[in-house]
C-alpha cells in the first residue's frame, strides 16, 4: 500500500547550480553527493526540504516549460520573502492562475531546467471547503 511520497527526482543540466538554488532560495539541506561514485544512472545529490527527499541528477533537463509541478506548503507570512529570494536568484516567475478567496496564495517559478515549482499557502482541506466539495 502507498504510504506517501518517497522522493522527488529532477534531472538537471547542472546539479551544483540547482543545489545552490535549492539551498539559497528554499533552505534545502544537502545530505549526499555521489561525486565520482556511480551508484545510479548519473551523478546525483540528495537534499531534504520540509521533510521531503529531493534528488537532483545530472542530465539534459526538461526541454520546455510546462505546468506539471511540485508544490511545497509554506506559511502565509513566508511567501513574500520567498518570492524575493526567487527573483534575486534570477529564476523565472510564472504568473499565477486565477484564484478564488480561501484557496491560498501561490508563487510559481521555474528552476534552471524548466521544472515548475509552486510555493503554496493553502491546504487540501481548505480548498475542499472553499470548493464546497467533500473528501472522497
């Protein structure tokens, strides 16, 4: 039975640059660097962020931006500072989608390899309540 997310892997052109962005912008902590060892398909680094295991692996990256994304929950009071960090890092901010009151605020941005990352202040429970839906 599925118990939750094990990890998220992004294939990126430059694992050091992406790792620097994860640490400086989001506060991720690097916990492993494969260096020259070849345990996987390519050099990789592991990070922890909000209790989530992130893996960045050397490769081609995404060819073009898309809307597939990973969303990290952040406190409402932290979103403006995080946006400042994202912009200071030179990352591309995507305009937000239309929102209705009560579903939280979001900041969408692309990493250097076209992976879309969302920083979101809402929760599933709040969104279901706002949409008038019941959990199924």
